[in-house]
C-alpha cells in the first residue's frame, strides 16, 4: 500500500533558491485551483505559471497528487491560522454567550469566505482522495473543538439540559449553513443564495436563542 504520510508528501526545502522554487510550485498550483475551480490541471501548467522546470517539480513531488496534498496542507494551515486568530480575539474580548456566538459565527464565516475558491476545489477532490478527505476532516475537527470549547466556557448561561449536545448541534448547524452558502463540498450549486450578512446575523440569533432559552418540550 502506498505510504500517504503527510510528512513524506511535503519534503519542503528550508532555504535558498530551492525554497523559492518550491514556493512557486505551490503558489502556481493554488492559482490554478482557484482559476479552474478544480484539480483538472497539468504539471506542465504548474511549470509554466511557476516558472520552474518539470524536473524540479518531480524532484519535490512524486506525482500531481502529492503536489495537491502539499497545497492542501498550506491552504488549511493558512485558514486555520486566520480562523484561530479571529476566534482567540473574540474569546478575549467577549464575556457574554450571545455576543460570543455572533463573534464566532463572523470569524468562521469570514475565514471560510476568504478562502472559499481553493477550498471548494479541495473539498471536491476529497470525494476521490482519502488523504485530502482525512486532512480536511482533521482541520474541521480542530475548528469544531475550538468553537465548542468557547461556547462551553459559558455553560452557566446555557439553558439546554445537555450543554455538550447543544453546542455540538449548534456548531453543525452554523458550519453547514455557511458551507452551503459558500458552495463548499457537495452543495456547490447552492452558492450565494440570499444575503451574506443576513445569513450570518440570523444564524447567530437562532443559535443564541437556542442556547440561552429552556427547551420548548
């Protein structure tokens, strides 16, 4: 069975011209992902856009799949960094559950929106590539845990009988609605339905109401 280790996939140089060449390869592949909206591009196109030779690409990556895995890691790291920076700021500046939820929704939504084009292509790729799917799932779980932990900091304000279940359901609803709007994953045909700011506001209102009010039944 092929070794699909992420460490092996990267093989990134750390200095000099090799590092610059490597970065051009990744940047070119990401540009093609954003431009084409899919992974249906060639290494020849990467070579031309990145101004690197085909030989240099194969010196770093065994195949286009390996190059795409490296691009995914770089994109997800950038998304994770941006999202966690925003989430940390929200947690530090907010001391009320309802206001926290508005901040968390905004942070998650805008981080995903900023990278929606390349993430959409990678998510579609995940349907046929187990490593892309596994890496994407790990990123999703990190974000999920961060947001749910932030909500559970205010357990005393949560009126639902099972706070863990309540915040888990809340996150799933938040993420699913945002992902559908942005056309991520299998819901790509639903991109841009309705007003973006209204969506963020109404999701926040609904989740805040759900968490801070006792069950109807």
